[in-house]
C-alpha cells in the first residue's frame, strides 16, 4: 500500500477562498437569527476551513415563509416549463464556468478526489440541471377512459414547498439530484446541506441567484440534523421532504413527518450491496471492479459493493489479485493527481470504521490486508479486506461506510442469490458474468433497486435510482423522480351528446 | 323534520356463513380464541360473533403471505393467468350480489339498493379493470449518455398490508386488493371491526375462484391490536391505509419505527362545493344535498362545506332546506329510504356532539340537528348557516349528515375559502362558465375536482389526497405503483450501431 503526500501542503495553492459562509434565504446571504456559527473541517488535516452561519428552527421558519410566498404567489410555478428551463440552463452554464473552484470546495470539505470532482461530480451537476430543464415542459397528465359519460383528466401539479436534506458524501451530486427535478416541477424549497459539507451548496445558491432563480424559490440553510433538519421534517408548512442519508436518521424524519402534518417523504438510505462474481469472469477485471466498488470515494457511498461473493472456481486467483491491487492502492492528499483515495470525511466516521475493523478481527474474520490508519494527520485509512466472513457477523450485516470489504465464497447460483439477499438493505448489486441466463436470472432474483452487470457505479441522469427494503423508497434521477415533487389532481365533468367515449 | 321509515317488510337478513379468520386458504379461529360482536346499526342488535385477530394471528398470516410471495405461484405467473383468476372471482361476485349487498347493509347501515346496484357490481368491475392491466405492466428502456444498455423492471413490492375503513366495505376491499393482486403481490387485509362480513365472504369466493392459498389473508380485528401489528410488522413490505387522519398518523409512525416500509394514506376531508351564480339552482341543491347525505355523510369526499354565490344564495337556501326536510331517513332495506343509520354508536355520538358545538359556537341551525326515533343510529339531515370559517364545524371532519352553508361574492373569495382547510381531498364546482371551471379547478388544492357532478368515481380515474388528506392514489393505473418497485438494470454495451 503506497502512501502519497499525506496531509502535506504541496497543494495549498488549490485551496479556494471561502466566499459564501452565510444562510441563503429569500435571495440574500444572511446571518442566522441566533448569530450561531459552526466550523467546517478539512479532513486532510483536521483543521478548520471556515466558520459557517448555523441555521436553527427560527431560520428554517423564515426560509419556509419565503418559499411559501414564492410558491403561492411568486412567478416560479406560474411560469411555463420552458421559461423555468431557460433559467436552469443558465445556472448550468454558470456552474460550468466555475468547475475548478466548486471541485476544490468539495475536496477540502469532504476529502473527495479533486480530479474526480472536476471531471465528473461538478459537470454532473450541470448535466442533471440540463436534463431536468429539458423535462420541465414535458410534464404530462392524462385524459382518461371512464365507463360513463364523463370527461376526466389528470393534472400533474407541483406539490408545493419541499424540504431537502442531503448528505455529505456527494455534496454536489446530491444537491443537483434533489434540486433539479423539484425546480423543474415548479416547486420551491428549503435545502439543508450536511454540516460536514456546506461549502459548495452555498456557492450553488449564489450562482442560482445570478442565473435568475427568483428570490425565495431556493433557500439553503446549513445546520445540524437535530436542529435544522428536525425543523424541516416536522414543519407544518412544508409539503414534502426528500432525504438521503443514514437509515437511523431516515426513520426519525418519517416519524416527524407523520407527527406533524403527514407530509409524504422519500428516503434514500444505507446499503450493504453485494457483488457476485461468477466462474466465467475475467479475474483481473473482476478484481479491479470489486476493489473500486469498495474504495471509490473512500467507501463513503451508499451503493458501495461492501460484500463480495466469488464463485469457488476462481476464488483463490481472485483473492490473490485483489489483495495485490489493494496493497498498491494510493492513499493521500486528494488534490494529488496520483492519489486514488482521500481521507474519510471526519473524525466520527474515521473512528466508526476503525471500530468495525476491530469487530471484524474479534469476530474471527481473517484480515487479508489493511486495517490501519495511514499517517498521523488527517483521517486516512488503508483499503481493508476481510475473508472467512460469516454472513451474520457485524461486518457482513452493518453498513460500515468506509474502505472495508467482506470477501466470501459461493458454490452455486442459488447460494449466491440467497447470500446476496441476506441483508435488510436493498440498494444496489453487481453481477460479473458474460452468461446471458445467469445475468437475467440473477438480476431478477436480487432484491435491490439498481443492478449493475459487468460494471459498477453506472449512474446517469436518465437512470432511476433508489432502494428496496430498508434502503428506502422513492427514486432519484430519471423522469421517475419528478413524481416525488408532483401531485395528481383528477378533474371530472359530465359530457352530453358525445359522438364517442 | 325528515321522514322516518322503519317498516321492515323489505328487510332481508342473510345467514352469516363466514365468521372466522381467513389465513392460508382456510377459515380458522384466532389463536387466542377471542371473538367480537358486529352490530346492526338499524337496531343496535348483535348480528354475529366474529373471530378476532390479534398480533399472533397477524404473524401467522404474514408468514403465509411471505411464503406465497417468495415461493408460491402467484408472482411467478404471467399477468394473463392472474387475470384469468381475478376475472373468475369477479364472475362469482356477480353471482352473489344480493347476499353481499345485504351483508354491507346490515353491517354498515348502507342503502341496500345502492349496494346492490353500485357498490357490489363496482367491486367486480374493479377486479376486471386490474385483471386487464396485469399483463401490461411495463418497465422502460432508457437513453443513456454512455455505452450502456439500461432498463427498468417494475417488480411486485412483496407482502402488502391493507387496512380498510367501514364506510364502503366492498369497494375499499377491491380498491386495495385488485391492483396489488394484479401487480403480483400477496397480502394481509384487516377489514374494519364495524364491517367484517362482506370481506370474509369475498375471501371465500377468492378461494373458489382459484386464488392460491396464502395470497390473500383476511383478518378481522381492531386497529389498536391487529392494525398496529400490520403497520409495525418487520416482514410486511408496504402498507396501504384508508381511514381517519389520526389513525393514518399512527400507521406512518409505526411503519417508520419498524422496518421503514412505504405507506400510502387516504385520510379525511372537509371538501367544499362552490356554486356560482349561473347554476341551475334546483340541480345545484340536489347535488349539494346528495354531496352531504349520500351514505349518511360517512364519505371522505363528502361536500361538507357548501359555498353559494350571493346572487342565488337566498333561493338556494330556501330550496335546500325544503329538500332536506323531505329527505327520507329509515331502514336501508326499504326502497323509498334515502338515508340509513350511522354505522355505530361512536359515530352517532360524535356527530351529535359536533351539532351541539355548532349551536354553542353560534351558527344558525336551519334544519335537522336531532336524532330520529329511539332505536338505531338515525340522525336528521342537518344544515348550519352563518358559520365562521374558524368554527369547529367548518374545520373538523364530522363524517355525518351535517352541512355547513355559506355565501361568497367573488371567485377569489370562493377559492380562498375553499382552500382554507388542512384537508385537500375533493372539491365541487357548479358552473357552466368555461373560464371559471378551468381557473377554479386549478386553484383548489384537492386531489379530485368534480365539475357539475359529485362522487363521479371511475376505475380509470386516480383518486387521493392533497395536504393532510394523505398521499398516494387509488384507482387508475397510478394505483399499481403503490404495489410495484422500480429496479434499474445496467450493462455496458460494445460496438453498438446507435445509442
């Protein structure tokens, strides 16, 4: 395992000035009512990047009032979809003019690879905005076929004021995934970015205003889950909440929504996604796919392939190649173009992962490689692989959210399916095979929301994405996700003397 | 004072053939041996003792449904085969219309003629509608921006819990069961404790039609025990609920606290009807009165708030009171009766208490307001006017034959008043003016807008709430989505001539 430039300041030239540190409400950057602030930390060094205004309940109330006026009386829902599309497209353009600065913000806030943010995450935000801009004037209701002399049709109406609560692992992608479809649908919103990663969200808000998003339509309130987040889920004047994050917090949000005004919620939660590698796989490619599946974004991704099942015919060769590749993996400063894995996002996650690694060892799994911290500054961890894992061990059941793989063997396809489904989660799954029948049967048999055959992390704006079982419900991306922000209204009138029904 | 008919010459009480829990294809006693009584609201007498399901029975039923889903034939059949069985079931229902209608009449106090000509036949129609959809459930193939072959599968979500209300026992049964069966799901259904009888008969007919064991399980019982066991069950994949807002809250919380199962809720309403100056006053009066008295006001979409434009208000008020005074209340088997008894003592007492509130708050009682007779839960059609928007009788769902009648001047005022409610289920607009119809139908925040009609439901027309009337839609192809999950499948492709 190679360590590169651990926490060194070679790349300090890339750190941007933090321009936006306040709450964005009704088109303006304002201090929080309480005057409170919180610190956002750079996980490469553990040091404070900046103080950010901290939104609490009072600020959420002000933001919701602004969003409510913008929805009930403002121009946004009343514009034709094509007019909203123009503004969203302008916003996408402005984002593309600021890629490097935005990428750097996510890198220092979350420890994500700078090169990946620059090449994929940030351009992805613009791409998602353009995708939904293109959909905004194609939101169709239907005219129905009643059994009596009635003219009946449905209107797809914007649901109203939406609350978005997004996580820290993909601050830009998540921002776009929630904001773009809800804006296209004509909704207004209050978004709380994760307290670990508020920086890019505030910059996006600034660019939104420049692009012409009317005041009050998009409000961004950094703050903490138990205060600002709870205020959103329990707000009596928010019509819907869309949440991506941990299963535990998702539970609290659904309960608050039920206790307050019974607002519908959509939840995208955790995962313990399996990758099944069959005997006919190219072992080298499969090992690469599996490794990437767990170390991509330092394992801080809900669809991480954290349980890898390899058919016994190729197991020994696979294990050997996998460990070799893991040992060669480059962990270090995420600005360094040679680095493949940055630091975990914060101390809390870092310690949680190390604690799961201890559990794995105590429960009797075999540690093939990794298991330790890298360096003594910043939250860097070695890619870690356990084998001889029993399915009921904690490291095989709990979501670790770090670069820790549970590697297991299987004999038959039925066994593989059973093991794959032996989890309370159901977010993603990978299948590595060229056999058509295996691919078709297994993709139907695994209870998960996205199945990747001979690939992993294949996301796209047009690809609906979300969970089965305790990974949640509701879909992001694709035209599916518009439905979260629309309500169906049926309109019925009797007709007379119609030549046909 | 409304006319009361209690003549029993038309009464046809059927023998109660099915009184036990229906689990895994058999009628069984509950594990605890408990039973409860179902009461006839026409007479306040006990019809029958019914087996009472509690948590243990729900566990057994869920196990049977899980087995039927994970290993049984139902989800693995082609849609066309599920359709065949559902069609057979519809045919058997049509052969037993009178008996089923009589069960709902004695259980729920509903009009026998309505059950016979509408509710029960409609139940068969709902089955046929979704049978016809079962082999047309499509995923999509996508246009990706990279070399990927990408499609979605619409898969049955699994074991579904259905909790249905007592006001329309037959239609509610099929509104939930038909789409979930068509989608390939298996289920555990708890009918309301006030109205278990037709549900158990439908279960018997399901078995005769060939629905495999374990696919449909029907467990009569109470909300706080059997209902709670369903919403909090760790092995139920989704819950579909129609009922009160308060219970809906509990169902959603229990779902969150257990396994985070998705829920769909169809809750209460305080639906407005707006009558504009150009309306035919007689027709508008008929519509408004039907809107609050149909099914004795025990309907979530009841037009409980009537707003009449000032130009025609006086004539409207005069005519609606006259017609209300002549409304025929009585035994629901009698063909001349227009309004049967309220379903239970609890409801009966609650409605009378709201009427007292109305009087105490200072509204004007134009007609009605009292119970009728001294046996059975009969209440007079009741109309209040001079009601302030913030009075309890204008804000709370009363679920009885109590109308709140008010005046408005402009269209903007009407829209504002219509939307001044935490609910958003239905709304009526009475006008022939095209612009008023279009503007107002978009402006009212409610899930179904009826222009110059009321209660115009259709199996192809989605139905559900805005705001605190809930979320999720019944009927139409929309309802299938509650019982399906979207699975995306992606594979790289090579050397493709096009993307």
